[in-house]
């Protein structure tokens, strides 16, 4: 019988993160979604893809426009997952902080 494993961490990304495009909306500010995708690696691997829960703990958004932000985990494997932070229209996102909890075997 395998025992359950739980891992947690806090991640902060922002304008200094390579590929960050969330602070600069398109000139026409259309409904095109801007997404930052980056890999988060677990500190210890799981034998199978775990359940991953993400919790937004902080953000820095420009006050000029509406605040639009989504945070999701995709492509979950035993060694990590892809964190996707997205916004759209005129919203300018300068940084995002989140906690993660991964449960599995």
C-alpha cells in the first residue's frame, strides 16, 4: 500500500519573469486573451499525477482598467505542471503570487 504525499509551495512571478506579456495590452485592446505559461516543478516527484490546487495569494494590477485574471494548472505530471496566468482586454498585470497544494502518491 502506498502512502499519500502532500507538497505545498508559494510562487511569485511578474514583469521580471521571462516571457511576461501581461503588463502590455494590445494597442486595439481587443478580447484576445494574453497568457503566461510556465513550468512549476515539485520538490519531490509523485508516482502518478497528483491533484493540484492553486490559490491566488496576491497580485499587482494597474488601477486604470477593470481587473481580469485567471489562474489554472494544466499538463499535470508526477514531476510538475504548467501554471497558466491569463488576462484580457486592457488589464495590465505586473505580478501574481499563488500557493499550490499537490496531493497524490
